[in-house]
C-alpha cells in the first residue's frame, strides 16, 4: 500500500502528459461504466494485482477502479481512513489481516460514505474493539447482512446486544466468543429475525435456553453450528421445528445422547448437511431417529464417533440424496463398510482417513459400486494393499481427488494403476508412500493434476519428476518435503513445464542448489516457497527468486546456513508482497532483518538461533516493521529487551511466541525416516 | 363448629397410630385451616368462653404438621391466653407464604443498620437493636444494656428467645429491617417499601446489592426472598430464574433480555488508553505508529462524546437493577434508546429528574 501511494504520483504525471499530447482524447471515455466494470471483473478474476496496475494508468482509470471495487482486505488498520474514502462502493470489508481494530476504527467505518453499501464485515482476527464500536457500526451500516465476530473472546453480552441492532443480519459467526451467554444470544434472537446462518462454535456460555430461543425466534435459519456447546437434548425439539434448516453441526455436543434423540417425534425433513463428529454419546440409534425422514440429506459427517458397524450402516438407508459420507477416525468393521457400499450407491465423496479397521475386504466392497466417486480420502489406512487400489482404480475412474498418505502396505506397482485408470485426478496426496519413478511416469498422464504431494517418498528421483514436469502443465502445488532423491534436474523440469506453479516445498532435499532457485525464478506466480534444510542454497539463489517471483507471499528458508544479509537485501527490495518469513538458523544479521522493514505487508517473522542477531538490532527491526502480527523469538531475548517495547508492540496487535529449544543439528533423511518408524511402532 | 371439633377430637386421639391415608390427612388439615381462620375472625365474639378456646389451643397443632418443638411448647402452656394463640397462628401463616408479607405500615418497628455493621463478619445479632457480634458472649454482655431483665444470671447464661421475652413482658412489637441503600425497594423511604424480616436477610440482601454475592452459592436461593430478581426483560419484568425469562421472551414479540450495565463499561476504554500510554512513554522509531495511537485515542474520545450520553442514558435507565420499578419503561425498549440517541441532552436530564435514579446516574457520570 505504501508503494502504491508512491507510485500514484508518476502515474498521474504521465496521465497529464498524455492528455496534452494526444489532444485530450481517451478511447475509454467512449465506453460506458458497465463495460469498463465488466473488463475490470475479468482483470480481477485473473489476477487481483492487475486491477492495481490498471488504477495507476491515469486519473480516470483510478476513478473507475475506485468505483468498481467491492471487496477490501486492508493489510494495515492505519490505511483504513484513506482506502475507505477512496472506495465508496465497498460491499465487503475483510479486516482479517488487521489485528488492531478499535472502536474508533469501527466508528470510522460507520461514518464513511461506504457505510450504506457495506453488506459484510469480517472481524474474526481483530481485537481491541468492544460494544460501543459494534453499536455504532450496526446502527450506521443498515445494510449489513454478514458479521464475522469469531475469536472475539473479549466480547460480552452487551456486544451481542449491540449486534442485535442489525435488523437485516443474515449471517453471524460467533465462534469462540466465550463470554457471551444466553442473555446476549437472546438479544440476537429477538433483534436479528432474518438470520439464516449462525455459528456458536465454542461459545461455552451458551446453553439450551439461548439455542432454543434462536430456534423459536429466527424461523428463517438455514445453517446452525452448535459445535462444542454445553447443550443437551432439550434444545433439539425447537431446532427440528425449523422449517428451512439445511445445515446442522452438532460436533462435540456431549450433552446430546441416544435417549434424547429417540424421544424425538420426527427428524428434520429439510436437512441437507449433518455433522455429528465427536458425539461420544450418540450411536446408530440416535442417528437413525435424527435422520429419519431426512430425504434430502446430502452430506453426513460422523467423524470420531461411534464405531461403523452393520447397525449404523443400516440407519443410512432411505437417504436417496446422500452424496458424501465422512467417517474419519472411526472404528470401522468390514460388514459396516460393505453395507454402506450396498445402501448408498451414488456417493461422490467418501472419507475414511485415520479409520481403524479398514481392510482390503471392507474397502473393496464399499467402492465396488461407486462409479460417481469424486473424492476419496484413505489417509493412514495402514492395512490396505494393492487389492484395494486395484478395486478403487477400476471402479472409480472419475476420481478427482485421492488422498492416501501413509498407506504403507501399498506396493510401488499399485501406483502405476492409479495413473493408468484415473485420468481425471486433480489432487493427489501420496505422502509417505512407496511410489517410485515408474509410478510417477504413469501419474504424469493425469493432465489435469494441480496438486501433487510427494513428501517423504524416498523412492522417487529426478527421472520420475521430469515426467510430471513434462505432462502436468496445470500443476500449481508440489510438495517434495524430505524426498531426498530430488535434485536440481527434477526441479528444472518442473520450473520449465509447470508455469502456473504457486507453491513448492523442497525442504530437506539436501542436494538442491542455487540453480534450482534460478530456474524457479521463471515461475512468476510462485507464492509459497519452502526450502528448509537445503544447505547448498545461498543468497544468490534467493535473490533470483526475489527478482523473478514478485508475488511471493510465504518464504521458509530455515536452516539454509548459507543465506546471509546479501539475500535479504534483494528480498526487501523486490518481494513487496511477502507476508511471512522464517529465517531461523540462517546467517542473517541485524542488517538483513532491519532491511525487511521496507516490506510493508510483512506480518509474521520467525527468527530463532540467528547468530548474528543482537538485541538492539532485533528491537529496531520489530519497531520498524509496523505491520507485524506474529513474531517467534528465542526466549533468551526476553530479558534483553525492555518490557515496554513488548507492551508497545502488543498494543499494535503483535503477538509474541517464545521458544527455548536448544540449537539442533540436522539428521540425514534416511536416518530421519528410521527414527520416525521407531516412533510409530 | 364446636361440635365438629369435639367429634374430631374424639376420633383422632382414640386411634393415634391408625393408618390414616394421605388423603384423609390432607382433608383434615384443610378443614382445620379453614376452621382456624374462622376462629380467628370470630375470636372477638368467642372471647368470653375461654374454655372452648383453651381446648382448641391444646388440640390444633397436632394434625397441622407443626414442628414437634412447637407442639411441646404449646402443650406445656396449657393456660395460654388468647393473644398468644393469635400471634402463633400468624407466625405460622408467615412461614407458609414466604415473602408476600402484608403487615400494615406502623404495625412494626423498622430497624436500619449502618453499612459497616451489615458487612462485618458477624454471626450473633441483638434481637432488639440488630447490632452484630462475633462472639455470643459479647452479645450477652451487650444485652445487659437493654434493661435489667437481661442482667440476671439466667439471661446471661442463655440468650432469651423472642417468644419468651414476649410472654414475659408486654405484647411483642414486631421488628422489621430496612436496607440502608437509598432507592432500594427494601429501604424504608421507598414508596413500595417491603421490609426485610430478619437480620440475616439484611446481611444477604445487602451483599446482593453490593455485588458480593457471586461467590456465595447459597445466596442464589435466598435472592427470591430478598426481592432481588436477577433476570430482567426489556419490558421491566424480572424473573428469579433464567428459564422463566426465556419462556417469557419466547412468548412475547419484541421483548428482549436486558443486559446488566457493568458489562458495557469495563471493556470500552481499556485497550486504547493502554496503547496511547505505551505510545506516549516510548519514543519509538516509527512516527507512523505514534501518530496513529494519538489519533486513535482522540477519535475514541470524539466518538464517546457523540455516542456515550445516549449509551449511558440507556444503561442508566434500562439496566439499573435497583430502580426498575420506577423508571424501567423509559429505556427498557430499544426503540427508546434510539430516541435518546437523537436528543441525548433531553433524555439525560429526564433521567436526572427521576428521584430514585440518583445513584445510577452518578455512577455513569463518573464513568464517562
């Protein structure tokens, strides 16, 4: 934003020159606002930064862009006055990047010209505001329909009563508002009659009375999240009377049990999504009475609940619309899976991650009829072998997403089948598997592949990866964490074959050198770059990334010992979009850290075990980086810096995390995996 | 009627251990209660025939489930006079219908203790003046000051009960207590004054009002009798139980829970002043941040001056638990708040004019 402002001056200069030279004739003046707005819509869809460039062309473009923009997501709260006056038609104000939003900030929002157009505000990451700020906001922004107050742990019932003044409110998130009680919820129930969505997740002060009143007063409710509330069976009858209720989340409601559910006259007919994860006291008995008659149910989540037996599976019949079942972390039996397979035949999504008891027999009979299956998650199903994979690949040829981290008994040959039969795969997670280069070669046939995770695959090498680089041109995400067989040629293949790559992780691929980084610098869309523990990388490679990848947003170069201040200087100059950086164990000193202050977006830094960092250098850097939200520091700095400094930074919205781990030397990858297996056993 | 009693009298003692079904017992109890009431009303006419009443006095307590002590006491006092009989019945009734006590004004003596006296951790109280003591021995020494009858060795050995005093001396003057908190319903100057019955009531009631009760769980049950209802609706109705309030709100359109005033105050000013203080103390490198904090604090003050009077007015009028009787209708509904918002001066002065609101308006004034 700071740069933005600086750049405006030359922009207007050229505009005036143009008008004088080109006889004050602008083709864009002939276009109506609607057409220009349509063009801008396309611009914004392809890359938000392009609209920024557009606004810098000339004064009229600047004005058009100001009128066009509907969504604002400011990086700093101190920009608020300027941007609110610049963009009068903003409908959504996302303040999730501004930790410090005071009552004054909210009063400012409510006073600007955009107050009438504002429909949605996100305060989920903001602190420091209270009852009075909220009251002025809702009283002045009469068209507000969405307020996200999640994590506002400081708010009390008075704040809830202020929210209740927003008579047109349709969506309200109150997650983790722990101090709000039934009284506040009662105010909201009475005040916000048009509510369609409300989330009470972790609102520990809300009980049956509040929930019941919401259900009685807000008849329009579509979506209700009661996760981890201390509610009991008593609130259920009122909830089930809601005529339009579609989404109901009862995750972790320990107070609801089979007896209460069995007493219900009827289930909820309109229900489309039901989440009963971690409900320890509900078995198939309660479930079947809750979903009896719920003919429109599409999505059912029973993660970490009672065991998936034949009886539970039988309660799922008469659900013709069911498309998604999530049973993560449950104990499952083969007969249960078999019954689900025969009762639910039009599944699109199935999740069995971390389930105990998934065998080849059970899984095969479950998927045998699921021709429409799009998403399958069998993470950590450690008993399945190539038999399951053969069944899955032969039936579910439409799979778009397959996640099978740590299926350790699946042999390397099985992955060839995945590539041969599932051509439509877009997301593939093969972390910690036996896949080898043959498998990768086969998978390279999936031309739509956009996300590929190959972490801890010790059998793959550059040969396999070069096939991916050659054919999977849509790849945006590649994870090679601890896949030690990968070196520069592999990365080069990816860099030249996958121009859209946005995220790459090559941590602990120890043979990676600067040439990999130089080749990756061609990928201009790269946003996340992680190369922990690559000792051969130097400042030179980092400089190439900084110059080439201007959209870089997250950088992790922990344990790259050879990166020094020389790498930080180009970074601070070119990577103006950097938000998050991890510099632990590098050779960066005070100078390098201080230079980062010129990146105005920078919000999170982790600086542990920097030998060249002094207390005063750190203090200067912390003060200079005005937008910091999160700083991870070694505990040894705590006594070295004045307490007042920390208080000041915390008042700006910064959170400190203190670590006191000893300096750790690195293990080699093979040894690391052996250690991991020791722990697993 | 006398005939009826006599027949009953013949029945009951003749088979005292016979199995009387509950229904029968209840029937008898109901009969007798009505008889008692009738008897009292006709007491004046029956006065000459002392004998009948003596019999009655001997008999009544037995089926009417009075504590055994009282039975004993009454049986031992066979030669009880009419007046005493009258007072025991009255006491009995009082116990039955808890707080709805309707003593005519002037029929009792009002005692009002000092605040310090109430809050002191005393357990022994003088039945005459209400003064409290930590030790019973000190109370007994204190009692000597109330007259010669307390100076006897017997009186010093064991504190006399009210009844004994009453029976010994002239008819007892009923004592009731007033809360020293002016504006409180339990204060003797309140127009709807409801006296507190015992010194223990005073103690607990006063703690309710000074908000020290939250740690004392047993006070919750006591609240009912103290006239301090915790759950308020915007319409001014108060409830002793939260579920009753929510039932009420579910039933009526436009009614909403009223949030106690202390919640709106605590958070408001904290964060910005902190930040401003930190910014002032620390001469930091980035001028941007300092400026921001100053402007932030200033903006907040502006904001307060715009919004707070109305907010405070709403708070003062709507949420003060102590005076909802007299003025809750002013700010109880949110709609009224809005009016106050436009013309904050007017609403504020209106509040100040209300006599019983003094306390709360002072409080909010000090706050802003």
